[in-house]
C-alpha cells in the first residue's frame, strides 16, 4: 500500500503573530554563506534581538506609510529585529543594523531589503506551524527563506539567493536563545 504525504501550506495571520511572539528575545546566530558555483564560504556570528510589535504601534504605522498603505493601522502585527555581527575567522565587526517587519494578509512588509535600503514585500506561508517560509523578489533577484523554530531554545534559517534562475548564494544559520 502506498502512503501519500500531503503538506498543507497556510498563510494565517494568527500563525505569524504566534511565530513572531515565540521568536522574541536575544539569539546567538552562527551562519555560513556559500557563494555558488565557486563554493567560497564565509562564516559569521551575530547577536540578533527580536521584539514583537502590536497592531497600531508607531513602528508599524511608519512601515505602512513607507508602503503607501491606505490605512496606517492595517498591519496586524510585526517584529523589530536588530543585529550586530562579526566575521568568525577575523574577529572584527562586520555588520550591524535593524529592520522592521509587518504583516497584512499573506504579505510580509519590510522597511528594507537584504541588499537595499528601500521597502520590500515578501509572500509568506507556513509549511508547518513552526516553519515560516518567505519569498522576496526585487532588482531581478529572488530570496527564498525558511525559518524553523525548534523547541523554545533553537531556530534554524536558510536563505537561497538567485538571479535569472541561477542560485548565487546559500546562507545557513543555527540560532540559540541567549536570554
């Protein structure tokens, strides 16, 4: 007898609100980037801080304005993320920054992209209640991400960056809660 496994993909605002709330805190992020096709790798370590944003808060109202949404209170929830990273082989500060996420329907709004400072949107879904998947497209590039909560102390992330149908980079992350 053959068993068929069907994976349900959902994009529910209550699910993403719960996911953001479960992600709140300070995380130590160890990550490795693989540049394709050469296979060159870069290792980074960061401290990432995530705060939950309630509907109607100032940050989400500003984000709605950046995206020209007709109702500045329409984003149902969000997250404010800050990070400070270092290059592992050469312990020097490599990057720091922040970004704001907001949600309405099946769209995740951001105040900036990965490689640009302009506002971008992503489509999201859950492959299961603890795994958030995002797809962001701009300037000819596609960013596919998967964020998975593993218990209350760990998260994994994977990002695949493509352009013109060719994968350029893979980022893999292991994050553990530090607070």
